[in-house]
């Protein structure tokens, strides 16, 4: 299996595909702001990514973008090929991934239009393929710090400079989707003290760690999930709410990404960069 892993790395390193330093998963509106964009079809051993990869320039850096739901939002969260998306980024040479996503708030102090730079996640999905290591090579990846601390610091500094309303940490609970939460589920999540609910963070961020890629989440709060206890005026989420608040804040998302991307250093010494070192079972 070790030889198989080396050959996997050789296929990545010896490919003739274009290269990028930084990757972004998100909505299809993002790449319209990239300069001199080109589209590429990237093949992977895990199937087809959500869409063609768009590569463009941001502050002199090559940035690869994949709309995780597909360009026409034709992939529900449980049907996204997360392994293919992450492998495509790895194949292009990406070492840093920004994973913005629309999310619901579970707490009154986390308001629609604000950002949460999550530092923890809780996985409530089921049946999603969530590892590159199906055996006989086995890994047990430490997950105490699931998001790259270096990228989180960069995003937090950038949000402060742009005077964006944000929360520097928070726990995101990832539900299976595509349905939204019931009131009982939302109450349960809120009672645990979790701040954010979404559908796509897992296994996306974890698979990035398995490929030793730095990953940071930026949750754009669009709604209050199934409403808030004791606040009947706050109604449960609808897709109309999500789209409206996202469109209102789309420019802020792009500005934050561009500011943060400009600060990314080429040198890495974070937990992500050597994640497999102590995770392999010999």
C-alpha cells in the first residue's frame, strides 16, 4: 500500500495540468472577479469534480476555484464528490483552501449578515465517503484542531482590517441535508452551545487535512435556522432568505477572500503541513 501511495503522489507531481497555490470552494459568483481566468477539466481517480476548475490571478497568486454544488447548483450537499474536489486541488498543487459557505445561526448573538471563522465542527452527516484511506493502509487523524490555525489568523486579521462584523471562533454542526433542520433539532444544536449549522463542511475540510492541505472556513450567516426559542417574530429559514442575504453580502465575502489571499505566505509549518506524520498505523 505504501507503493500505491507513492504512485498516487507521483501522479499528482508529474501531471501536466496547470498549477495553483490557493484553492477556493464556494458559489459560482466568485470567479467572475478573478483576472485572466481559464477553465480546465481535471480528472481524478475518485471521479469527476463538481465542475471544471477555474484558475485566475489574485494579487499575483494563482487561485483555483471549484463551485462545490456545480455551476448551476445541480449537486445537493449529499451528492457532492468531496474526494474528487479535494484531489483535483491537490493535483493542481494547491496548499491552501478557503471554504466559504452559507450557514444558519443557532445563537441570538450570531446575526444574519455576519461571518463566523469556525474553529470546531460537529459531524451529523451519514453515508458520505470521508477518507482517502480505505485500507489496507490505515490512518487515525488527530482532529483536535480541525481548521488551520495559520489561515484562521489571516482571515481574522483581514476581517478586522475590512471592518467586517464577524466572530473569531465558533462550532459548526454539519447536517446531512438537503432538508433544513426541524425545530427540535435546531433547539438541540443550540442547547449544546454550537453557533453555526451548515451542510457542506464535512467531509470537505477533513479530506483536505488527509491531503495535508491547509483549510479555513468562513461561514456567512444568512438566517436563524428553524427560528429562535421565545422569538416568534424570527421565522424558520427559507431558500429565499438564504439567497437574499447571500446576495447582499456577496461583495464582502469576495473582499475578505481577496484580502486574506494576499496575506498567504509560501512557507508552511502548521499542523496541516505534516498531518500524516503521526497518523499512519504501521
